[in-house]
């Protein structure tokens, strides 16, 4: 069977992601340096292949490739890995790659099952706004996926630290993890290789600071498009309302983050909730609730 | 009395000016928003009783969750957010924007560094000040109790990001309120060859022609009939009474005297011919009917409902096919007697349907109609401006971190100085710790002779 260029690129992307995720996952637990040197280039290769695939698809079909679940999930996976790569370089955070790239691979593979072949877009999607609004919204989801993964790491370390604090008799300089590690606890020694809670919290904040402006512009451009195609910039359609809900959750995150006493445990739980709300907005609304975004006239 | 009012005012300001109160309001706002996603909006009461258990349906209706976005809860919550935002902005955000310069206990601040260098204090101080100034920091020297301090501020202007974001939200709220006060919207449908008068604007829209394009596409899961285009050719007459020809398509609304008209739907009206004992009865039903409309048969207790247009009937099964293009059209008609259903059935266009007692009805031909939404919203420019102001505020708040460095240089023996440096930001210390470390390293290099 002969594969077309976009199929070759898709197989390359998926294959690279799976291998990168495995390598980085093992790296996360083992901290064997060489695994990072295998995983990181594979993640980058997969990401490049994915963007190339989207371009190839557009070139081959002439149809903007992001207008169905397959296309948007492809971009979601690609952007999540791209944003993550930026963070991995900036904060030496390749240890989280197994989770981000692994999730990206799962979303991408799920997206492929929705590939129905080429279809011309329905009239309401035939708009230049489709080329602006969809990438913005999907990129914001991707940034939130990255913040979600780092929030999970934060919460894991936080609860481990609390457990260590019960073990070590007094809070030592540098926190309970340092003390427990010094006392020979292997889990604490491993946990010490992760960034500190404060550093993790900063990474999450930075990722949300990418996602929140993006989802804000996404909602604004969506409103502009809606004004052009449905007659009103805001229709309280379930999809746009679910996006508003996520926006409110992240707004709450940002406001809580301005308060010292709420920064950390609570904000990171809000960030986890935020991503769950994004998943609901992305899949839940499409699957359970029909509205204008089911793209009928 | 005055003291009580003052106390109450104090409590009000403390509560409404608190970020946690704001977050509580966000939680309520979020939950109400979610209610509208999960509960279908704008249905009539029986629809809720059909979908939910009776107590839940009753609760939905009583709490106005069937139209939650216009309920007092929703509007009230947004009102409280605006109030809280205003109080907070004046009581907390503005006063906190430009903290005065004051000395600090360097080693009590989490971000601090103390190191020794060669060189006299004045010279080192000059180098420090010059280095920060070169990098765009705003440098100010002050003497407190005989100690000379150097203060360096970065992105001080960005402290206004919160104000800008809050202002953006207020502008959006104002824009939406204008629509509530002065705007309107509605829907209208026009049959080909006919005209309608839009009640709010008195514009007249005549539909000269409507057509659509639907393309069958083979996909992995079977054939899909993909709509490609809907086009209405209209003649519109606005306030100036001059008719003009326009084309309305999806994503291409037209503007008539400030009101926008959008392509929103289409459908098939039906012209019926009714005969009694073989003779046509004129004026019955008298006009083209929309789907769902009925007409009574005179001198009987019967009425006929034009239920649905079926563009294509499957030849083999005789049932409606999924093809929305008109190939073998038929109509679904229902009949009632004294309000009781006599059943319904599918009839080809042009076929004659026997209604008993000499009455017959012929669905003669279909007439396409085009549905338009129209909307007048004088708040749009304001909402647009507010959106961009809000966005600007978000970007300024998230990407430009106002930071202040406190530096003191003391003599530490002949020809030696001790540099003490601490940093604060509007977002705590952690977000700045990497940059602070880098700053300390670079500053050490610079102050080394
Ligand atoms: C209930 C009403 C609100 C109150 C009481 C409130 C209060 C505050 C306060 C006190 C701060 C932090 C000031 C500081 O310590 O630097 C803040 C920051 C902020 N607020 Fe609000 N706010 C409200 C609503 C909103 C809304 C509706 C928006 C957006 C549309 C918004 C956007 C922001 C942004 C972007 C920041 C900066 C956050 C950061 O720098 O990380 N606020 N708000």
C-alpha cells in the first residue's frame, strides 16, 4: 500500500511521540541522562512532522485542515508539544515530557480515528475567521495541558513533602524532602531531582499566562466571527459558554495567585480543575450537547 | 448612628475589596454559566418535564435556570463583580500601585544577596546605579538615617496592567448593557418572490431568489450531504425608500440603516390546492404554508397539517432519504378531526389526497423561503474596544513584571565595600528568583574592579 505524504508524516509524528513519551517516562523515574537525549529529539521530530503534516494536508486538499475534530486535535497535540518544548528548554523540564508527549500522542491517535477524509467546509465555516479563531483556541487548550501536567507534578510533590514532614522530626532547612532525602529515604532522594514547589508553581503560572490571553483572544475572535455568521457576537451557545466557564476558572486562578497564602496548593488544584473544564469544553460539549457549534446552518 | 454607618461602610469596603470575595463571585458566576451549558435554554415548560424528573424540572423553572443568562442571579452576580471590581480598584489596586521608596532589612527579604567587593562605597554605588540605568531600570538614590540607598525599578508602568484589565471588563459590561437598553434582534422568513416588512425597522426585504448548494461526499462512514453555500438575492428598501439589490450569504451579512441581516435558515413552503367534488375551492388555504401550519376544511371538523417537506423519497423503501436535495419531493401531511389525530402519511407532490366527503387536497408545488436574523446592536464598538483593552491588560499583567531592587553599599574596611541587595515584585518572590540570581551574578562581575 502506498502512503501519501501526509500519511507518512502522520505515522512519523505518532511513532516519534510514542517513542519519545516512553523514553522520557523512563527518564522521569530513572534519571538516566541518555534517555533525555533520546526522548527530547524524538519529541521535537514528532512536533515538526505534525506541523509539516498539517501544511501538507492543506497543500494536498486545499481545505483548511483544522475544521473538524481530527484537524483540531492534530493542532492541539502539536501545539502542546511545541509549547512544552519551549518550557523544557527554558526550565530544564524534560522530566515532564513523558506525560505531555504521552497525552499528545493519545489525543492525536484519538483524532486520527475521526479522520473522515477531505470534506469541503459547511458555509458557516467558510470564513477567514476560521483561520484565526480555531488555532488560537486550540493553542490555549494546549498551553493549559502543559500547565495541567506541571500542576500534577506540583501536587504530587506537595503531598509527598507533607508525608515526609510527618516522618522527619523537625522541619529542616530546605524543607521536609531535603531532610528525608538526607535521612536516606529513596523516594525523597528521587523527589529532590524535581524542581522545588516554588519553581513548579512558577512554571504553572507561566503556562497559564500563555493560555489565558490566548483563550481570551480566542473567545474575542470567536465573538467577531459569530457576529459575522450568526448575527450576534454572543449567543450563549453551549460551546462558547463552556469556554467562558474555563476562562472564569483561569481568571480565578490568576486572582488567587496574586495572594501569597493561596499561591501553591490551592492555585494548582484550580489549574487542574481548569484543564478538566477545558476537556469538557473540547469533548463534552461536542459529544453530549448540541448547539450552534455542531456546525449546522 | 454615624459611627454605625461608618462601620458598615468599612465592612462593605473590606469585603468587596477583597480578592477572595472576587474569587467567590467568580465561582458563583462560573457555576451559573455551567448551568446554562448543561440545562437546555429557552425551552417551554413541558420540554423540561419531559427531560427531567418533576421536582428537578420544577426547580429549573422556579430558579429561572431555563433562561439563566437573563435571570436575576446571573445579572446580579455580574453586577456584584462590577461593584467589587470598582471598590477593589479604588481601595486596593490604585493605592498599591506605586509604593513609596523606603529602606528594608535586606536579609529579611527572601530574595536577597550580600557580597563583598574591592573599591570604595561611593565608586561601587556609582557602578551599580550606572549598570541598572543602562539596562532600562529606573534608578533613584535616597538617604534614610544617613544610609544611602539605590532603588531600581523595572516595568513600573506595568503596574497599571491590572487597572487596564479591569477597565476592559467594565467597558465590555457597558457595551452589553447598551444592547439591552437600545438594541433589538429578531428573525423573519421570506418566500421567494415575496416581501416582508421588518417590524422594528420598517425595512422591506423582498426575496428575489434563493438557492443552495449541497454536495454529496463519500466518507469512510458513508455518504454525507455537505452544505456548501446558501445564497439569498434580495431587494431591500430602507429609510431612504430607495430599493437596492443585495446578496446575503452565510458570513456575509448586509447592513440596512445600521441593522445587520444574516442568512440563518431556509426551508420549503407549500402551496396546496383544495377541491370539493372535483371543483377547486378558491382561497383555501389562501397562501403558501410553512411547515407545521394547518388549515381547516370547511363544513367538516377536519383540519390538515403540512408537517414536513421531504426533498427526496427513497424509491425502494418509499421512506424519506437523507438526501436534502430536491429529487423526488413529497410532503408529510397530518389530519385531525375535532383535534384528534387521524394519522399522517407521505404524499408525492402533485398527488391528490382524499379527505372524505368529496374533499381532496393536492400539495401542488413548493416555494423556497429564506430565513434571516436581524440585529441592531449599538454596543458592539464598545464591546470590541473593551475586549482589546482587556487583552492589553492581560498581556501587560502577565508579561511585564514590575520589580524593585533595594541596594545599599556600605564601607567594609579600607578599600572594600559590602553590597546588600534585595528584590520585591508585585507577584511575590518566586517568579523573580531565577532572574534575581542572574542579576546578582552579573552585578558581581560588574562591580569587581
Ligand atoms: C470581582 C471583581 C474583581 C476584583 C475584586 C478584582 C481584584 C483584583 C486584585 C486585587 C488584583 C491584584 C492586584 C495586585 O495585588 O496586584 C487583580 C488582578 C487582576 N485582575 Fe482582577 N478583580 C476582579 C475582576 C476581574 C476581572 C473580571 C478581570 C478580567 C476580566 C480581572 C483581571 C485581572 C488581571 C488580569 C489581574 C492581574 C493578575 C496578575 O497580575 O497575575 N479582574 N484583580
